[in-house]
């Protein structure tokens, strides 16, 4: 890790030293399980372990995160530039960025690949290095492990790492692995399964700096008490307990839990009879366009600063793909309707009641897993910040969170509802501009 330009914290050195012990040239521990609070440097630890395997001759290691999209973003956007800029840069032969081929190839034949989360993702592969299941709290089943274990079966040098912050009652996979690790510790095992855990006791005083120091291994290194104190003031108690004290909570307090969102993600976008929804933030600083079809498939097409671009972009999309545009007629994007209609674009204006129907229908679809969302980081961010605003006997998505771009969620909601429930075709065709 020092050669990557990243200072080593004591907890990272402790985990790396024990987890990489060898017996007769093979890993002493086939499975490594580690739970630690957020922002403590687990990504740096994982990169160090993975690269060490490449340097020491392992030919293929794989990294997975809560989604295939997140894994590829970590590998290509975060780790590849860090590696290339470090003293290990000369060992990097090539970085593959093409969709479906994301990998870092090293001199000598070693490969570090991002892998999707499907059951068949590992078919045809052989993993003789390190296989990582990061953010394991997001998994309700064993599909990531089931994709990896057969690929590791014939390779005695392979090692599985399961790393995460504590989860909720929905985190079934991680719960089983934590129980496995705790049993290994209780049995005094010195092979096969290695378990590390930094978490506060259930009855610990969550406002005590002493508890923070015992629980957060990066405190005093890359995190200050002031940062933790500010988090305690601004976060819900459940979120603080899980994120900073690595304590398990009964439920995800988010209105749209991460696990629920993950279950709706697919790698295909909408097609056929399309609807394009646009939304603009209250301060008109950022806007989004989302496409949807009658089958409940949605995709974030554009997310950009400002508003001057959005009418022309919508006109171009309709000209190229057909379809119509839906807007919240009383929201910040409502002003676009006149411009679009002058361009002969069919516009469906939603009133407040329509927007309530759309929000409720979208939430129901998320619960049922019937909406299909193409992965995008901006959708993840807006769903994580989603809040409900009561309107009479119903509700809308709130727009009141400062500093959070909620336009992807608002546009997604309108696009999904119009595509799925307002399927009448538009009158006429758009003018070719």
C-alpha cells in the first residue's frame, strides 16, 4: 500500500498480515471475512491485497461490489488512475475500459477484473488469485459467491474476501458469513476461515468519543472526532449506528432501501413506445431526462448542470426515437412545455394529483420489483436521499433537501408512470427539425 502512495493504518496492516499468511505456499485462510465502519480505508486495503497478488504471480483476480456498475466504476475510475500514478505504474500493461471488458492487465500476465453480480458471471473463468465480495450488506442471496466458488475450485492459491459494513435484517448473506466468522473465532480456528470485526457493543453509548475510538479504526488517522460528531448531529440514529459504529439495524431507514433498489436493476434500457420525462431542480442548477417504455423499463439519459440545453435535447430525442414528453406542469420543468409544443413535440402535463399517482405507483413498483432500472450513479444518489412530502391524503417526493440532486428520481417517477399507465399513443408525429 505504501507503493500505491497510500499511508498504511494499523488496522489495515493487521488484517493484511494475518489474512495473507501461508501454509506450504498456500493461503492459510481460504475465506477472509471483515466488517468495518465506513470511510475507514477498506478500499485501499483491498487494492493493496489484490495488487500484491498480481505482483506475486497470480494470473486472475476479480472484484465485485453491490452492483456490476459500482464494481466497474471502482476499478476503472478509482483504482486504475491510482495505480498508474504510483510507483507500481510501470507494472500496469494496459487498462481495458470497454463495456463488458473492464480490467487491469499487468506485466507477467496478471489480470484484475470487475465482475457482474449474476449467477453466471463467473462461468468459463478461472480465479487463481483473490476474489472480492465488497459491500456484502447489499446481498439478499449468495449469487456473487455462487458465481465465484466454482471458478476457484481447482486453484489452491485462490482466496475469497468478504468485506462490508454491517447490514440490516435484509442482509441475509452477510449475516450468515458473520455467523461463520464468529464461530471460527469461538472455535479457535487458525486456518480456513479468518474473521475481523470492528463494531460497538449493542449497549454502547453512541455519543461517547471513547466508543468511537474503540470502534472506528481510522479515527485519528484519516477521520477526526469533529467529523464523527457532525455525522451524529446530521444522520438518523440507525444510519449513524450502521455507518460509523458498524452495528446491525433492524431496517434500512431510507425511504427507498438500497436492497430494494438493487433488486430492480437490469442492464437493458427501454425500447419501443417511449416516454421522456424531464425535471429541473428548484434552484434551476441541474436537470435530468429519463426515458421509459410501456414494459416498466427506465433509464437516465442525461443529467447536466443548467437548463438551457434541455429543450433542444428533448426535441432531438423525440425526433430520433419518436415518443412524447411528460412534465410536472406545476414543477420547475413546467416552463419547458411551451417551448416543446412550439417545436411540435407532444407534451403530457401532469398536475399535482397525477404526480401523487406517479410517486405512489413508482414506489409500489420498487417494492414489488416490477420496475426495471438501468444502473446509474445519479439514480442511486437521488434514491438514497428520497423523502416523502404529505399532500392531502397522499404524498409526493420532497424537493427540500439542499445540496442533493433529486431530479433523476423525479424524472424517473414521471417517465415510469406515463410509460406504464398512460400508454395512449401521441397524436401525429414530431416535426423533423
